[in-house]
């Protein structure tokens, strides 16, 4: 009899705590739009705890004593009405539809209420822990009392006591299982409380942000209203003043219009006269400039004729980029052949300015490079102890089409040229065609997968037109990637060679490197 009363007491107590926890979690879910039906259903499911005794259901059973003090389960009553999952799903759907109509302030208030309810649930969970501990203590005392009774009983009464002991053990297992469910529910409640706390903080931030935005808009609107009011007052004052000064203003307007009419009548004639004067001055300057150039050329020709009478050597070749300048003996002189004389080429800004020796250019043939454009080329010939000087008629002219070719190549990341290696380290070198690649950071010479040289722009790199003995000087280029390695490359055309020199020097200048020839 004492065992039946204890079991009924703890059974009702555990059922009541379990149902209260369910109802509070359902209430928390209904007021929070963020919670889904899945979270609540997971919170209500209690994972079974492994034990020596297995049960047919996860719900705490209801016991009833039958004949011979046998424990029988009460018949389960059919649940009426919709399930908890359906109710939660319906409430969640309704709340999700209403969520759009809630203001930020309403959401903040609801989050605060939910947070308070979650804190209350946490406190009740702590009280449930104390109640559970008391239940364990009572069951242990009951089991100890039954153990003591079993030692004094015999026969049928002893069997009844043993059955009561097994029932107490079953109740202890069920209580442990229920504690596991409570732990899971407490975890979910804590998780829900943290989510609600974070949501409440976010809602407060949103409220403060919206309040600041609203205050800023109100201030801007107030300032705009003040400005509009001031403008209206000023406009009214101006209109009153204009009405007071109406006759004077009309007179002034008539005078201004008359002045404009007079100015429009005289201004076009004056402007046209100035244009004609400027055109006449421009034509006079062009004529005088052309006449000055003609005189300068005539003076240069006379000097050259006078010098040619005493100089037995002359300079042949077109004086432009892409051609070759050649020194040869004049037809009416008995001078030595140029090949037996010592020759040194120079470049200068003009005939009278200081000249600069071109290092390595000591042959009778010299092909100007892009650096020589706009400069005068001279050559000194030392023959039988006598020194003779020959000079170009004027500065070296640029090659036609080179600028457009360079601009088209600058649009590419790398420019490739087909070359033949004529010399390598000063020695004759017979080779097939190679690819000379000029990039923005380096130059590479290769044939297929075989790379002859590949170097970035540096102060040790040298690049210029061919100055030494070359079969076709106007198409040849000298390149020293690094110390101890040099090439004499022959391009397919003069324009390709000059374009490669211009590109290389521009990219090197972008890398703070100046590409010049030896000893320049």
C-alpha cells in the first residue's frame, strides 16, 4: 500500500512538470516569429536513455495494481483534437504572415517578453532539478526500507517485496530517463533564451538606428522649411521693392537693351578684322620661315662644296632612319681607300654644337638608329696623318610608318620579332630563325622550347643598332642581356629592327633603366 501511494505521487508530479514544460515552450514559440515548428518538435522529443530495463513507450507509464499485486498498464486514451506539431505549424504560419506588419518597436517589445519568459523557464528548470533530486532520495529510502523488509519476510510476502523492489528500480530508471528529457529541454530553453537575447539586442539597435535616421530627416526637413520660409520672405521683399522702383527699372532695362544692340552691331566687324590680321601674320611668318630654311640649306651646300674641294671623301646614302650612311673616296681624288683609313662616327645636335662619339662605330658604314633622329651625323677619317671630316646635310629624318607601327605594338603585352643570330659573343654564328620577344619587364630570345637568353631590364643590359661589322647594318641589332653574353641579331626589315629598339627602350625606361650601347 505504501509503495502504491509513492508511485502514484511521483507519477503525477513528473507528468505535471513535463506538461508545464511543453506548454511554456509552445507559448515561447508562438510569440517569436523566428522559431520554426521543427525546433519545437525537437525540443519535445526526449531521447531514450540506455538502462537495464526496456520500456514499450517513451512516455512515463501509468501503473495499476491487479490481482496478486501485479502491475498492469492503464489503457491509453485516444488523443482528441489536432497534434502539437500541427498546432505549432499553424501558429508559425500565422505569425510569419503577421511578421511583415510588425514594426521594429513591436518586435523589440516581443523579444523582451520572450527573453523574460525564457529566464523564467530557466529558473523553473533549476527548481525541477531540486525536485528530481528529492525524488531520487525518496526512492532510495523506499528501496532501502523494502530491502530491510525482504530480510524479515519469507514465502509469499518475500516475493511481493521483491516485486516491489523491482518496481522501485523501474521507477528510478524512468525518473533518470525523465531527467534526461528535462536536460534536453533545459538545453533547448537556454538556446532559445540566447537567440531571443541576441534578437532583442538587434531589435534595440534597429530601433536606435531608425530613431537616429528619423531625427536626421526631421532636422533636414526643418532646415529646408526654414530656408524656404526665408526665400519666400526675401522674394516678397524683392517684389515689394520692384513695385516701388518699377519706372526706374524699366528705364534701366531699355538702356541695357540698347547697349546690347549697339555692341552686337559693332562686335562682329571687329572680330572679323582681328581674324584677318592673324591670318596675314601667320602667312608672313610661314613665308619667312621657309625662306630662312632655304637660306640655311644654301649656306650648308656652299660650305659643303667648299669643303669637298679640300676633302677627298664624301658621305653617300639617304639621311633618314632605316638607311645606311657610307663613306667613300671622291671620284676626282687620289686618296687612300676608306678600308685602309681610321674612321670614327659622331652624333651632334647641330654642326656647331658639341659632338658625341659613337662607341664601336669605326667602320666605313653606319646605320642610324632611333636615338639619332633629329641629330647631325659626322665622321672623322684619318688618312696618312691627315684628318678629314664629313657631315650630313641636316638632321636625320624619322622613318615613315614607324610611329604607327610602334603604337600598334604597344597595345600588346608582348611583341615578337623574327630574327637570325649573326654573331654570338663576337664570333660568327650560323643559326636558324629565332623569336625575339620584347616584354614590359624582360626580353627573351628563344627558338621553340629552347631559350637562348631571358633577362629582365637591368643596368647591365645593353641594346643599340649594329655598329661593328655586319652584313646588313640597317637590319642588325646589338643586344647584351648580361655581362659575358652578347648577340648580333638580324631582323626581317629595317622597320622591325627600329620598332624593337624603340619598344625596348620605352619599357626599360618604365622600369627606371636606360638601354644604350656600349660606353654610351
